[in-house]
C-alpha cells in the first residue's frame, strides 16, 4: 500500500519520542485521529491494525493510519521511534506498485539532470510513500536515527517553533525513506547485484569531485577495478546518463555557477571546469543548456 503525499506541505507533528522496553511489552489498544510513524531500532513489535497483523523488526518503518483500531497481539522487547502527526495531503493511492516505481524513477532521473540554478523545481512535489518499508542500509538507519534524535531534542526544548522544527525534521525523514525505497526497487526490477546501488553512488561521488581532471575509461577502471562498459551500463540504468554525459552536465552546471557569480570570461570558465578548448566548451554548453555562454551571461543582466 502507498500514500500519495505533497512534499511541499510540512507535516504537523503533535508528539514525537523514543521508547525502549527492556521487558516484554504489548502495545495498548486505541483509535486515534492522526498518523503514527513507527521506526524500529531494535527488538520486535507485534501490532495489529484493523485485524491485519504486522510483525515489525529492526529497520522497519510502519505508518499507522488515522481512525483505525490498532493494538498489540504479542509481548516483545522493543526500542523504537514514534511520531504522531497530521498531514493535509497524505492520502491512499490507487496506483499499483509498478506505476509508482516508474513515476519515482522518472523523478530521480529528472532531478539528476536538473539545472541547479533554475528557479523551477526539478521534480514535482507530489510523491508516494510506502505504508511499510524496511531499511537495510545501516548508514541510512544511523542518519535517520540522528535526525529523529535532533527532532526529539527540539521538541523537548519547548523553545519557540519547536513543533515546526520537529515537523521539518520529519519531512526530511519521509523524503529519505522515499529515496531509499526507489533505490531498492530499482535494484530488484533490473535484476542487478546488491552492490550496484553502492557502485552508482560511488561513481556519482567520484565524478562530482573529479570533474576538473580528464576522466577516461582507463582512469575509472583503475580507480574502481571494474570493467568500464559494465560500470557505464549500471550507471545509466540508475541515473539515465552515461558516465561521459554526466561528467559534461556537471562541468556545464559548474561553469554556469562561475559565469553567474564571477567576472570570468567564457574561456576562463571553461578552463576552470576542466575544458581547455573554448570552442568545444561553447558547443557543449549550448548542447546541454540550449543557449550559448554569451547569451546565458546576457540573460543574467551582468554588466
């Protein structure tokens, strides 16, 4: 099951916290008029919602719905985060999982190819959140734990706007879970090895750091100790770009930043992003942005 959510709307946190039961405990029975997000840190929880039983384990993120009876059905030790919140645009989706994955994958591709200086958003704020999702990535679990701990600290401080600050932290967590969901689904849908997502992220980090140097297939093979054609296929399936195309997009976006914020000339901007040939730079700039570097500068009203 999935919920359609408008990520441009901040959820309204009413109550947030973390609890640890070191002795067997069973969840009490209730009906409540708000969403509750449980993220299991350790142990296990046995919870039933509208007669459907769920056995939650570490890494599980489970969203309880408003106005539905939920209660425990078995005792267990458990440590978990809980967030009670309302959201004016979080509703059940009628789309199936495949359609939702296609939508989110397209959003990922659009975001990666977006112009960081454009005022328009790279992807729609409309997204989809899974009712139940298991986070297997230990690094992400640690990151979410840190965010929620910070949110709880803000909440408990009761300083001005403490609920707003906690709500913004919750929105960050929801976005991270959506991102991880589509990354996991992509790995399953194209029958890739479990390491492919890690490889793509490693390539992205490498290319974003090394775009200034001449990046060749030999250099990348030496760096990652893998066949370049294989890496290129995996990278394109994950991002929609070949490695070469992605590097060029990064370089041109950096060049746009230089032209927009400094007095550098076109030739200098090209050199600063690793492109020595000014004619090639201008051609590539127009190919990617649809306009020449000089016209881009004029559009910024730089005098």
